[in-house]
C-alpha cells in the first residue's frame, strides 16, 4: 500500500517575479531535516538536503555566469544568523 500523497499549494506571483528580479537574498534555515528558503514577497519552500546542495551549486554557477556575461562585480557577505 502506498502512502497518501500530501497536497501542497504554492502561491507565487509569476508575472511579478518575471518582471523584475528580487534584489534581496533569501534566508535559509534547516528545520526537521529540511532546508527552508524564505524570500521576498512571502516566497517560502523547502528542499531535502541533497536537493538544496544541488540547487546551491546551480545557483552559484548561473550567478557567476550572469555576472561575467555582464562584466559585473559583486561583494558577497555572509551575515550571521
């Protein structure tokens, strides 16, 4: 017998996000074995640790490519929790 599927709803204004990118970084925490990402405008979702690590690598790679493509430089700081 398969476990019951849990329905999840994500409300996100796609047109708003595609019109202008967010300039503030998301916060990331871990809760009950999941990685929780909270962003601007109430964006919130969670990933497994493995999915979070894969996503983090992809985000870093794409962000570096975008910066290099536009000749941009950026200073990144890790703020304490």
